[in-house]
């Protein structure tokens, strides 16, 4: 199932019961992770435009990560390896999902999803 993509208009209910729109961003990664948890999914796939999570992304010493634990993901996030608005929200969502009881998160490119499911690409995050 694919669900909880970006978009939509955030609103709040005014005292008179009317809906009023306001400027906000609904993070599609976080929304997807919450949805995966709420439907009882054991596995959560984050499809993106890169083949795998990498340290030093886009630099000469870039290092793709095949697998990591929640602890190492949190450490790398805290050390600034994953930028906000890029891989950062995906890692934050993976941590949140796993801490809520999920078993695995797979972050991979949509083009290589078959290889990622076979363990040939992408990054797997577990507890």
C-alpha cells in the first residue's frame, strides 16, 4: 500500500466551528511512519531518490550504509550526518517507527526496490 503522500491544507477549527487554513508543512515521512504504526505494519519502506542512506552524502568520502541500528542512526543524526529537509526527516521517522514497535525500516530508491527487497541495495534499520 502506498499512502500518506505530501500535500493537503492544514486547518484548525475556530470557536464558531468553521475551519480556517494556516501555513504549515505536513511532513510526509512522519505521516507515513505514523500510518505504518497505526495499521500494525511490521515493516516500513521509505522510497526516495537515492539508492541508500550515506554518511558524507555528495562528498568524495561518501559512505553508503547497508544496515544500521536505531542507536547508530540516532548517533549519526545527532552528529549532523543527515540534513533537515533531506535524509534527516527519513531517519527521524525510522527511529520513531522502530521505537513504536516496528521491526524494520528499509530506505531505498523506488527504481531499485526489487534489489533492495533482495538485500542488494538500500539501507535497513532495525532495533
